[in-house]
């Protein structure tokens, strides 16, 4: 999706981050790469988008963080909290309803009066 679709993409970075960290703890750049790979390059969010969202989610209690050293590199890993799991469920439900509604319109076509 083009990055200029910012209104339509509102909330998508948050949804994707929460969904990915539900699977395992991840650090920021790992999330950037995972989103790009798992969307088959359709969604490319840079670190300038990911890190502010991570910090906001942590501030809101949806994520917890811990600093770990792996292969000599110190990184901040993020994990989903119970609050984050609830937020993910809400966001995923809203997104599913929206995409279902759009799909209904695409499939049925629009009849003109």
C-alpha cells in the first residue's frame, strides 16, 4: 500500500505490531523486516513509523520492553501485555469488519440509479 494513503492506513502499524509481538518478543528493526516480508513487500513501514508506535504502545501499557544482549548487540525487545492482547482483539475485529464491508462492495459491484 502506498504510504500516501495515510488516512486509510491509520491504526495499521499498531495492529501489525501487536499481532507480530503476540507470536514472540521482537525488537524494532526486526518488526520493520517482518512486516515487509510477511506482507510480500506490500507494506513497508520504516523505523521512523515503527519506533514512535512502539513507544506509544509501551506508554499505554499494551507492550512491555526489556533490554537484551544478543550476539554482542544490545536491543530493546517488546512483548505483548494483557492490555495489548485486548487492544489487538479490538483492532483486529474492527479491521476485519472494515475489510469485509469493502470486499462486499467489490464483489457485488455498485448499481447506478
